[in-house]
């Protein structure tokens, strides 16, 4: 179970899927004991399935009683779908950023100077695009990157920004900044997931970090932020 402010996420692996009802009952009991109430109408269930199992006869268990099963779920502002791709999040992100462009047009029509307009663009549009980027951009497909780059080129053409880096470069910089914060801040919540590399007498090629490599066992690992930055520049 993970708790974020007033949001709670109950994660149950496939092997324990038969315990879902009991787990929900435990959450209800905990809420009642703390003078709270679980609102099932605002609760949702999502099932993630491996790519190799999709479309096969093995079907997930029926939904929990009084809780709707959905294909997409918003987790801390990031749209997560049952296929574990970023397509839905990118679509929602581009729609929201397009609405911000309308606000920028209004500001321009009211005489906001060009430099101030660019400052507002970076604070709003770029800030929204980069929100939690290390967590979700690994799940983007090639077409998602093309859509994001196309939107940024449109913004440059409209005069809201000067020359912008590609979205791939922007995401890479965000990865490096977060990794630097994790690597040198022992109080960071992710620091414990990056153990130091064991001492060795062998003469190994120099790396950009002293962290132990994490085993990559599936395509899903390749999309994980920690695995992605650990193996960056190692080849």
C-alpha cells in the first residue's frame, strides 16, 4: 500500500489477486478505525497484464464489489493505462498544453512583451510537459515523441519560445538532474534503491557513477527510471 496525502494506492501482485476483497476490507476497517470512510464510488481498479498474455484465454478476476474497473487511472497527475504506455498521458498533456496556448494568445493580445510571454510559456507549458517526466517518458513510443516534438516546433513558430531542444534531450536532462539529486543526497527517497558498487581489484572501465548495476529481466525494466540512468553511458 502507498499513501500520498489523501490518495491511497493498493498494489496487489497477480499471485495474490485472490486476496483483493480481503485487502479492500482491511482498508475499510482501517478507515473506520480512524474516523474515515472509504468512498467506493471514487475508487477505481486497474489490471496490468503482460504483453505476452494479452488476448489469451487467461482472464483477470471479476472487479471488486462496488469498485469500477477502468483502463486508465490518474496517479499523482500522470495518466496510467492498463497497457503501461504513455500514449494516453501524452494525449491529455498535449490537449492541456494547447489550452495554455490560448491563454498565451490572450496575453499577447493584451500587450504582454515578447520576453515576458516566453517566460510565461516556460513556466506553464514547459513546466507541464516536464512534470514527472523521468517517471513516464520511458513508456513513450516513437510516435509519442514525434507528437511532442511537433507541438514544440509549433510553439516556436508561434513565437512563444526561441530555439528549443528536442523533447528527447529535455527528458535526458531531467533524468540526469534527478539522478544527480538521488546519487548525492542520502536522504532522498530513491537513494536506498541505488547501492554502491562492490569493491573490486579488477581494472574496469571508468563509469560516470559508482552505483551497482541493476539486473534487466524484461522490456519493462528498460522503461524504469533507475535502470535507464544506471546503464546510461555504460556501452
